[in-house]
């Protein structure tokens, strides 16, 4: 099982602005989602046929991952728009609302 679970990491520890940090966080969420989908595909394959585990992974983990991705993508879009129109003040105001 440990060969099927891939935990991605982020090499960066510092970012120049909030948009790049959110972008890296979104990329990490996408990688985790792909890892979960790969695990689901393995569980659905012929030698295993673990449909109850597939249902559990899809209903609990995959759904949560997709909601997290959508939330991060929305925040990233909002932050970029605020920074485009107001510069660093837009980033400050976005951070203040979090």
C-alpha cells in the first residue's frame, strides 16, 4: 500500500508574495488529488476490485480535495485581481480579510 500513496512536498520555504504561495499550495493540492485518483484506479483494477474502498475514497477524501482545490483557486483568482488593480495594497487588504 505504501507504494501507492505518494505524498508530494514543496521545496520552497519562502515566497515573494501571497499569489505565489497560493499558487504553490494549489499545485500541491492538485498533486495530492492526482495521487488519490491513482489509488482509486488501482483499487478498481482487476486483481483488487475493492469497490467499497473506492466509494469511501471518492466520497470522503476526493470530495474534500476537490473542495479545497476550488477554494484555493478562488482565493488565488481574487488575490491576483486585487493585486492587479491595487498592487501591494490589494495583497494587504486580501490578507486582512482572511
